[in-house]
C-alpha cells in the first residue's frame, strides 16, 4: 500500500526496482539512497529530516529508501556495515555518502555540495570551454585552501583524491588515514580506499600473458585468476577483470577468506560504467543468494 503521507519524491527500493529507479533514473535526477531498518533508533531521527528535505527541494533530488532487513541482497552488494547509511547516486554512480544520523544543517551542506551543481546554470557552457585542471594544479590549489582553512576537514579528503589522480598513491593513503571519523565513511573516501587496495594488490602481479598461461595449465589456479583480474582492471579491461573474480566466486567462493567477493565490491566502487557495474552486481547477487 502506498504511504500517502510521504512526499512524492520519496519511494521504496527493492532488488527488482533498483536498476531502473536508482541507476537509470539517476542519469536525469540525483537519487539519495537511505539504508535503514525499523529497529534502528538513529534511522528514526534521520528519516523524517531526509523526507522533509526531499519535499523542500521539490524534485532537485529523489529519496529512495532501502529497508536492510527486507533487502539484504542490496545491503550486501553495497557492503553496508552500519545504519543509517546514505549514498548519493548520480549518473549511475555513487558520488558521495555518509554513515550515521547527521543534523539538518549538515545534511543541507551535504546536499548543497552536489544537488545545486547538478541542476546546472547559465555558466555551464563557459565551464565546458575551460581547460581541464591538471592533477598538479588541483593539488596546489587544494593545499593553498587547506593553508587558509586548516580546520576544514573536507579539503583534506579533496587533497587525498587529487593526490591519487596525480599518481601519488602513498601520499594519498597518508591523507586518507588521517581523515576524521565522519569523513572516513564518506563515499568518496571509500572509493579512494578501494582504488588504493586494488592498485597495491596489482603492483606485484606478473604480466597478463604469464598469468593466462598459468590458468590454461590449471583452471583452478585461483591465485592466478585473482592476479589476472587485478592486472586487467589496472590495464583498463574492466569486464575481463570482473570475469576472473566471478569465476572464482562461482567455483570457490570461500577461497582466501572470500576474496573474490571483496575484489568485486572494491572494483564496483571504482568503476564509472553504470551499465557494466549494474550487470555484474546482478550476476554476483545471483551467485551469492
């Protein structure tokens, strides 16, 4: 039964509607996804504020709610460890998020970082013509901003992301580890952590040809498949890499403490191809549940 007391921009999400109502719909309108449960006290305080803001923003974003008890597959696919957890999905990808019940002022700040920019304005054309900022320029700009506002912790996350884009993985990791607890669970921080995890694991992997030879000789060489998946991801063959992890999940899901599932979740967090990620999430879910 439809809850007539809810704003029109609030809706429930399940496994069947997730792709169309969240991934596809976010190509046009940002979707704020609220992972909650009826027994969760912080959820009871956060939920009404989110619904109030959804009504107030009047379509600038939509609020989708996932009951983690009823939708355990979706919660598992996103690696939800605590609730409430909120993620903002735009253009088919998670672009930001947080865990815990934030006060309304911080929620408005969170939305303001994304929703207003996504609505577009008369300066969009001029911005498109501007030259892209280099990673080095971004690092310098953010470092100057931190010097001017050292207490603004969000800038340190911006710096960690810029350092990773600039190929400075160790420096990015150091900045990431130094983030305060409220930013450590930010969706951008989680994505960066996944990128670092995959990059480090792939660093010592042999060449793809050598790993493929091992697999040809022994299709159950799970280590070779894992390393080949990492290598292919780093070389830009995302689908090939995901296929290797799925092969392990299908035949040896418990290998190395369930590493194939962990690799898949980390890869999903780093890929920008919404259709590809959605397709492989469904395949992973079909094997696990």
